[in-house]
């Protein structure tokens, strides 16, 4: 069985920026939903749970998490 997809450990700055995006909600919908996905993954939620939370496809959630692990917060931009 493969390992579940999870975000790498967030730095303090990354965590603060993601929380700011989610709390304010003044950014684009895409950035908001992607920030939600990353925070939910960092909180220990599985991909199916996150997909239901943000009403997205599981593959989309996996793609966002993989991109974050590769390039960091730049993955938030469409």
C-alpha cells in the first residue's frame, strides 16, 4: 500500500500566510481553496476528507499538495 499524500511540514511563515488567506477570505477563490487544502492536510486530514471539505476532486487535492511540496506557496497562484 502506498503512503497517503500529505503536505510537508509547514514553516512558521508558510503557516501564517495560509491562515491569513483563509481568515481574511479577500483573495481569489482559487487561492482560498488551495490554502484550505494545504491547511487541512497539515492538520492531518486525508485527501478524501479534504476533497469533501472544499468540494473538489480528490485528484485536484493531490495535485495541489504535490505542487506545494515541490515549489512551496507559489502553488497557490492559478
